[in-house]
């Protein structure tokens, strides 16, 4: 296995997700077919929500491949889907809620469950019988083993109540869950679910902890009559021989978007319910139930366009098997299904036959939070090669990360190395990192972290934030014919690449750095280094992946890398694992050290493996561990056991040398042998005891090792297994097992417990490796006139990527002659990833595409006239938006056939988004705090400096003023700043109005935890003539809010509008689309020149913009857009801490906002602003003095600033609009506390 294996006496069952559902097609262009791979698929929530988000659009064919290591998860999901397919008239949906989410069932729900699983068992005798059933077209099994596992689980559902002790066992297991929770996260508030209420998390903090407690106390999230719910829910109960406990954090509410329980919606809105925002916690439950009902109904609407395929097994093993099948047409890569059984991943379903319909590459790969469990590098190595090479192809990762002020290390820690260097090697980037712009909010996660910091005093231990990251290919370098992404091989100097890969090695195995233990590391460090993600098999797989991405003298590089690893002294057990690393590299065909390629010389003996005629370089060892040796684990309480990882051990009798192997396979059962041990055909098979830890069979451990090690001292060499040394394992088990943590050791010649074979158990050979040739798109094809290679430049000090050297060789004689006479070449930059060199006074322009963003002003050009080549030495930028590319927010790219595609903003179906009742201003105050979280700490500091000036923008940051305008627009629409207004004009002081924006409504973008303005936009051009002039004139006399912008900000709006439109369009671009014919988006950034194509103009829903005089005269020029807040990325810039940083909150509790003095001058309580209660003052004098500044940020008062408009509104003027000002674009924020302590 490519990740460490722990003893599984104790694990968790994850039948219900604890993060809000996401739309899995939000990065796929509208109506495109989509192949989606779900690794660690979990429950059905995101599939159902995706059905909902696609239910009101044109039909879209979606093919899901769902893989989960827990077959019970798959059994539950298929049960739910089949019940939905059977429920023609929606009668059973309330019962389905009970079945899927309640710990205890009523009679009616249990009867439905038992009846259905009996029906499913009749259809599931074989793959053929299932696929011919009424469910087989939509719901498919990828292999026969998955079907068998699921069928057995269905049987347990039907017969669970037959056992007299079933109810008491169920109660005991729930109590164990709660005991584990107390140890893991303490007894404080359960804040984990509050993110489900975003963007109104402050309200959620009030209700969700109590609802979570109610669920675990009663088995239901709502107070139904207790007597009716008495039967344990078999779908949530522990399986008979499965040690997994229900995870203590599950909660049926957390997979839904609970903001609809707090935010008032209009009666005609999707997901509308009466009684919203009335403060009753039961509203939360009813909001979740309504969403479940709506999503289920949507599944039934779109199911004819769906295919769902299911595989039970380890996600990494499945990915590698699928890659092998794609390359070789072999249905097995000789990989085990999971670490705890000896079943092979064998894709024998008809869908994976040569004529099968299952996809082998995917438009979307969602990896859930596997990165937290098996390591992000393992996930990328396995899944990234399965991603289609298109502009919109997307891979998602999720993780719980601890926020830190040192934002540079967040992504470094995720990738086990320098982020820019590693993402360049992988070939995928978190695209929002490069733009530092996101329409997906995770700002409320910061608030949760701040509150959790406060609540740590109240018994809450965990302080982690949920981070969902979007990974795509680099800025598209596409094949002109296919418009597929091409990924050129990156050239490296051998020594440079060795240094880079060695640093990755050190980071992957940082837990082996004993200096951390010796130095007395803090608790967090101890816990981190006791939770393992990688073993040497992981590293070997990573090197195999890198080998296909680079152009280098590989053998020379590996020699250097091996020397660094062997001589490294910082990883105390590193030398002990060297031979495992070399074994895995050899098996995978990455590199073979001399000891594994030379012919073995040894004295043949009549016993054991030394009697074989041919001894392979690598052999399999299966170890039978007596049950009695497991008592240190079986007798220890689960809450103390932790997660001990295991190693196999081969060492000399006296301990003078030792080799460790952490890539192991486990199971309980009996070893069955075939043939004589002296025969080359000797093999073993495993008869598994499925009782596992509850049975009496010995533990079987299998691993592979170099044969030459066994020949050193074959008579006295010891073999066995130990625990992997971690701080927690040593503290827990060293008093019992000794400092070496040996569990069982025996001699190599002990034929009762040690079995040496050529192949692995059950006649499984070594993992198969199909040496895939370099894909055609991996190498940049020579052009007619030139060809280009890209070489990476590495900093020798810290082994990180500093830049690239592009080597351009000219092929045509004419070009060579021009080069000889050229004195200087011009260098231009259009995108962060591309430099353009101009040769011969513009006769030839060559675009050089780099694998990471580069800086034009730090680049050099070298000309070799005699040799006819040019080199561009380009330095990379780690923060493009901070190094001159702040204009890039939401780029719109050209896909196949000149089709525009958004790159880093979600596609949305506006008709599925709830509509906020914007007239209930008192219930919308949360919007001020939410919108203010667009700004990073740096941006807030710039805004504070700019606030005293009425119109000046001393920071000169176009993106910041763009955000300011967005903020002001949202505040005015919600009625939180000045006079409420729904019509806006972007204006410059020199040339009047440029863009009109008419807001139809505020909608909730639930899965992205934010809001959008559903609007019609009209960029003004002279051809609109008198009709538009008359319209604006009459509108200005009634209701028009003018937002003053500078020229740079206006360009930013023109660049963002095409993406705001493209993401929500319900129409198609014409063949004569201006974007396509001009090959340019937007059409122009110049003043009064067209910005948008004409394809969507006038295509608005009926009554979209009511109440605007003479709207019908200009609506033909209006295009629908969804305008989102633009959030900064927390791993690019430090976050803005509400109530701590900046003008929007209190600098520090107890300090005067004006003078900084602590406490009141009168010795009494400090004065607070009566309007917002967010700032304190030591005296009334300071309060009066500071009002000129604070008025611009106060929720209760509005000051001058960016917006102006006709009519009254707020205090003071400002702006250059046609009337008195209404509200400034300043930060509005609100603090929050956990309810038990002030924060």
C-alpha cells in the first residue's frame, strides 16, 4: 500500500458527510457531458445536490464513478437511490430521511428498509442479473467483489433485529463514540458544523451545537415522539465483524445548506419556507428536510441522464488499476483492494471490458478529504493522470488545515515541499492562488477559527478550518486543433532535480526527525508527527510520476538522490527503510540499484527458498503472528489505543543491522500452502477469518523484500513486526513492548510462522507496471520555424524553483539570417504564464509558455547568432497578483471551437439559487460582515489609509477599488448603506457613465457559501444613441446610484463582466460570436468600445427588472450576470481577523479606537459606538474626534465615499454622482463569541 497501515482495532465509519453538499458540475461548462470520479465518495448528498443544480437546465449526461473503501457507504447509497427510483409519487421521501439520517427508526421506516433490501438481494445474485434489473441502467457495479460485499451488507440490514442483543450492542457502540469524542475534541462546543450555515455562521453558532447534542442524545435532530423511534437503524449500526465506530462528528444537518433557516427568502424563491428567521432552532431541521426532499425530487427528474458506477476499495489502488487498465487492457494491476484483506482489485465488470462504457479519464475528480488521510502527494500521483487534458478539467481536494499567520507554509505543508516547485512538477495548480480571487467564500472559516481560539478556554480542542481547493492545468497551452491542454516536459539538470526530490523526501518523512522529540516539541507537533501519511512506497510512486513529467538524465539523477538519502543523518530510521525504498523503485520500474540487478550468489541448501532453481531479486514474506502476541492491543481501552502503525522487520539476531518495511498487507486467517517449500512453485493462499479482531485466528502480515537480505545470515536472521516509532506510540506502548516496540519476532527458518514465496499470497504477482510512453501532448512539437524547450532553474541554497530558461532554436534559414542581424529582441507579456519574443521588426512573434507564472521585468534575453538560438531566462513569481497582475480576476478562456469558458469562477444555474427578501433589512445585517471578508489584512490596511480622503485612492490598487465597489453595491442593494437602490452606473470623473448594472435580486450561492447579485448589465457604447440618453436621464431623476471608478478599475470591471455572464447563461453563443471572430475576450477594454459579445443581449427572464421606467426600450442591450463578491485567498495573504485587525473592529479589547489608550479616562466602562457597538472609546472627546473616520465603517451610519446618487441618504456627501452621497465602501464587520465566553 502507498500509505502507512495501522492496526485496525479501531476505525471510524463515515456514512454521513459533515460538510455541506457541493455542486460537482460547477466547473463544467453548461450542458456539457461530464465524467466525474468521486474518490472517497461518502454519502449521496453532493450527487443529489448536483442533480438539483442541473434540474432546471437543459439535460446534461453525467457519468459518476464512485469509489469508497467502506462498502457499507456504497450499500446505503444504492439503497437510497433505488428507493427514490421506486417512489413514483413522492410518498416515501419522509421515510427516506429517517432511513438515511436517524439513529433509530419507527416501524414504518424499518418495514420499508427490510422490504427493499430483500428486493435488492433478489436482483444481486450476479453482475449480469443486477445489470438486467430495473435499476441496472442507472446503478452499475464495477466489479463482482463490490456487488458481493454490498449484498452481504444488505442481508445484515434485513436480519439485524434477529439478534437478541442487537439493541444493547447498538447503544454500547454509540456510547463508545461519545467516549472517543471526549478524548479527541474535548467537552466544549461542537463548532465543526457551523460552516453549514455560511454565510451566516454567527447565527449557526447559536443553534447547531444544541441540535448536535440532541441528535446524539435522541437519535434524531428534531423532537419527534420518542416512543415511535425504537429500532436501531441497521444502516448506521456497526457491522458484525467490522471494528469501525460511527464517527462522533456525524450529524444529519451538516450536509445541507442551513443558511436558508436564517435568511428571509421571497415566497416565489426556491427552497422557500414560512417562518424563516424567526429564531426557532427547529427551522434548521425543517430547512434541511426541505432541501433533502427537493434534491431527491430532482434526482428523479434527471435520473435518465445519469449513470452511477460503484467500486468498493482503496481509492489509490483503484486509480492505479484504472490507469493500468487504460494502458494495457488488463483488468488487474495486482494491487490489493484495501490494506486489511487479500482480495485483489479486479475490474471484472462488463463496463470495464474492451467494449465497456465506463470512462477511463474524467472531467472532474473529487478526492473528498483523502489528502488528510493518505497525503496529498499520494492523491495527486494516483488521480492526476486520470484527469482529462482540457481547459475546464478540475481536481478537487479537501482538507482541514490549521490557520496560521505564516500563509506561505499552508500549501507547502499540503504538498510536502515548496508549493510552486511541487505544483510545477505535478502539472496542476490551485488556480485561485494565481489570481488571488475567488467567488467561493471560506472567510467564515476564519471566523470559526477566531471563535475556536476563544473557545479553547471552554474545553474545545480542535481549531481547524475546512479548505476546498480547486486544481487545474496551468494557464492553457493548447493544441490549436483539439484545444486540449498540452503539458511540455520540463528539462532539469540531474543534480538540481535530485536536490528538489531530496527535499520532498525530507518533508514526507519529517516525522522521523528525532530532533523534534529531543527538543521537547509542543503537543500539536507531537500529534502531527504521530499521524502518518507516507511510506517509502509513496515516495517510489511519486518518483515514478515525476519521471514521466521531466526530461533529465534519470540514472544520474537517481544516483545522486540515492546518495543523499543514504548519507542523511536527520531521519533517524531513514537508513533502515532504504532497502524498502529500493525494492519499491525496482518493482515500479523507476530505478534499480545494483544489489537488485546482479545475479545472486549463494550456497544452495535442500531446505526452503535456497533450494529454488531461480531466486528472484524480490520475494514475498508472509508472517503468521500468534493471537496471544496481540494482547497489548486487545486488552487496551479503545480511547487509549490511538492509531498504531506497523512495520515488518528483518534484522540480524544481535541487532547489528535492521531493515524495516512499512508497505504491508494485513488479514486474519489461515495460511494454506501449495507445493513444497523447496519448489520454485511454492505458493500460499489465505483463508480469511472475517471475524477479524473478534475471532481467534492469527494475524497475517505480508510484505516484499530484497532476496539478498535473506542470504546474509539465513540461519539466524530474525523476521517479525513492530510498531512504527512515533511520539504517541512510544509513550503508549514502550512500557509494554520495550523501546523498539517489537510485537513479534521469530527466526527466518521458522516454517510454522514464516512463508517465503516468489509471488504474493493468493497467487498474486508483484504489482504490474505498464510503461506508458510519453503522451503525444507531453512534448512540444517542433514548429515550422522553431522549437522550444523549457529548463527549470533551481536555487542551490534551498532547492526551490526560481525560474526557467526557454531555449528557442530557429530552423528556417530565413529566420537564422534575421537573427544574425538582430541587435535586440523585444519581449512582451500578455498573461502571467506567457512571454512573447518578437524577431525581425515584428515579422515573427514567438509565444513561449512556461509551467508557472513568470515576470517580464525580471527576464533576460540571450542571443546566440551563430548557433541560431535564443534563450529567455525568466524568473517566476510566487504571487502574480501582487507582482503586477492584479488585473487578472476571472479570466475567460477560449475552448474547443472558439467557445468561451470560465476558468476560476463557478458555473451556476440562477433559477436554482434562493432569492433573498431584500426588503427585510434588519435580517440582512450579516451581509455587511460577510462582504467585508473580501478584504485581506493588507487590503484593509490600505483602505484605512484611504478612508480620510473623500475621493483619493492613495493605494492605487485597482482590484481593491473593484472590491470596494462590489461592497458598496451590495450594501446599497440590501439597504444597509444609505438609501436602498437597485440600479447602478459605473462612472469616471472624466468621461461620465460607462456601465449600467440593474440588480434584480440578491440570491444565495449556497454551496459556495456566499451571495450573488442577479443582475442585468449594459456596457454603454455610442451606437445606443438618444434612446439610451433619454433612458439614463429619466432614470437619474428617480433611482440611480453612481459608483465612481478610476480607469484601471473600469478595465477590471470590463474583464470580469464576461465571466459573470458566462457562468449563468441559458443561451448559446452564435457562430458569429464576436469573441470567436475576434479571438478576444473581452472585445475591448477601451472607453466606449464594445466589451461583451451580443449573443446574450436581451435574453432575460420575464419581469426580470421591474419598476425601472422605460426598461423595455433598453432591455435589448442588457445581458444577465451573476455578480459575486471577490474574496482574497487565505494562503496567499494573511486573513483579516474580525475584531482584531483593521478599522472594522476593535484593535484590542479595552483599547480606545481613537488614541489607543487602555480603559476609560473616568475609570468606568469604556464608551461604545451606539450605532454599531463595534468600537470603544476612552472619552466622549475621542469619540467625537474619531467619528469622521469611523462614520465610513459604521454599520448604523453611512458616510461619504465611493457611491453617489440622486435623492437623500446617509450623512455627508462625497463621490461625483448626480446627487448627495449614500454610503461609503468601507469595511463593515461584526464580532462574535461562542456563547460561553466573550470574544
